[in-house]
């Protein structure tokens, strides 16, 4: 069976515009993501995680290797892939409901169908009552919910998420993680989620992909065999299995930054 996402011998390099130094960000990276899988990607700073996501989104051309979605080469951005960035990338002149409807308008979805879809995702991300608000009237967490809902409403095959919760406070981050877990259960979207936070990677992922220090390669793939129905922070942090997996992934990451030898 063809993987939903396949990266084959992927490499990317560039020249630093300030130092003129040649930088190899990714080299020989091989990875497959199954249909409906939630894969988290974690690794040390500068290992190429965001570059990897940008290549999958079609925003960065790879230097070498193949990038496939449903067996088709990625040659640029496409409607089959939706991206949620770390920054609150929503339109400040549009209300919550009109931000969520933005992709649907571009697709030419009829007004009644568009309104029903928007309302569905407003409810799914917990923004009922805020439909007419503008981004400046919302908290950071709410703005990121709008970004997630806008991406989901456009119904992409794959969701690509680049540290989307990094800039919100700790309590809001936990809430958003739990909501994203529920969304993953409800929609069964294929999700690739980049993070530097090991606990977040283990909490959300069906598997965690640990990327090596630059040039980035797949160091390990760690399966998280804990049912999504049990993934509230209260239950998750009290489950000894969570601690074992988290410690294993943390050792793998720390070995890449010299914090611990071995990484076993």
C-alpha cells in the first residue's frame, strides 16, 4: 500500500546569505507516513525540522531526493496540504467566521454549504460565540484555534503544523493539545506536527520521529501505543507508559545536542 507521505533520500542545502557558508540542512532523510497517522517530528534546534515541513508544503524546493503525497511528486503548494504556522497567520481584517471561510471562498463553495462548514469547525475548536470577533479581540490561543479551524475547513488531505502552540502560555498549550487530539480522532486526518517539546511530541503522536543534529536525518521512529481516548493530560501524565516513552525520546534528542551519551 502506498504511503500517504513518502520522503526518499531527501536533501536540502543552501548558502547562508550573511556568512556565505554552505549549509546542509537535510541529507539522506527517508520517511513514510501512513494515511490517517499523526506523526510528530522532534529534534535539536537547527536540525531541519521546519525545513522539512516547508519542503512538504511545497514552499521550499529540495536539493535532491523525492517528496511524494499519495504517490505524486510535490512540486509546489497544493489544496491537498494545509499548513498551520507558529505565528498567528490569520487575516486581521476578517472576523473569526470569515477567516475560517477563507479557503472555502477561494474554492468557490456555495454560501449555504460554506456557512454550515464554518459553524461545524467553530464548534469543534471551541469558538462558539466568537464568530463575529476580529483577531485583535481574541487571545493568542483563540487566534491559533482560528488558524487550525481554517485549515481543517478547507479539507486538505494532509495537515502540516509547524510548532503551532509554541507562542501561547503553558495552560493554553495543554488545552490546545487536548483539543487537537480530539480533532485527530474525529477527522482521521494525516498530520505531521513539528515541535521542539518532547512531552508534546509524545502526547500527540502515533509515532515520534526523532531527527538527528544537522544535517537532519531520521535517527529513530518511536511508537506511542497509548489510545487517544486516554490522552488527557491528567490521565496521560499518570500513566507509567507515558513516562517510559517520554524518557526514551528525551534521551534520543539529548544525545544529539551532547547532553547525554548513547541515546538508548
